[in-house]
C-alpha cells in the first residue's frame, strides 16, 4: 500500500481537473443517511465539481450520462480497488477528454446488462451487496478520500 506522503512526493498533490457526476436510481429518503451523503458531498465539492443526478429506473442511467463522460458502473462483480488506486484512476480519467466521470449506481435490481456492458469500467465498492442508498454514501466518502489522498491531506490512515 502506498502512503499519502508518497503520493504527494510523486506529484499527485495537485488539484484534479475532474467533473464527477453520480447518477443513481432512486432517492435517499432516510434523513440520517441523506445527511451523511450530503456531508461527504459537501466535503468532496471543496476539491471538484460533483453533481448528483437521481433517475427513476435503471434504463434512465444511460440517458443521464453526458456523451463525453468516462462511465463507471458500480457493481458487486466489478473490479475491486484500493482507495489509492481509485485516486490514481480519478487523476488519470480527469486528464483524458473533458475530464467528466459518471458513476452509475443501480437500484434494487442493480444496473441493467446493457448499461453495464456500455460502461468504460465496472468497479466494486465491496464484495458485499450494498443497498443502493448506502452505496451512494460509500461512493461519496471514497471520492472524498481520493481527493485527500491526491492532495496529501491527513484524512485517511493508509500510510
């Protein structure tokens, strides 16, 4: 595992030129969970532009993705990465094209197969199946953590 100081020494402490769009099926209706999501979203927005888009169904996910966005489908069967790897991916994706990254979170039925196949990357937040509302909170936290890693700031205890 690479420590935070190593990222900063390697030049990863710069601002990442990324526009993140989290597109999720459904709403977070539980107030405590919405509050935690909003807290991490607020923290994340100190570093990058991040929009949250809620759609009614899995079919609506593709329609909400900007044409020039790098698309990441969050699925149990996706690739498992560390927080440091996710930070490096965000930096790399941000330097490609227009720097837009769309993270897709399915509803109770997951992400439709066609949407999953069309994604540029399939990423797993956990080998466990997470409720879609909780997955969104975990994603916001991991995106925030990635930004602190890239800037060499003391948030996580990885290294």
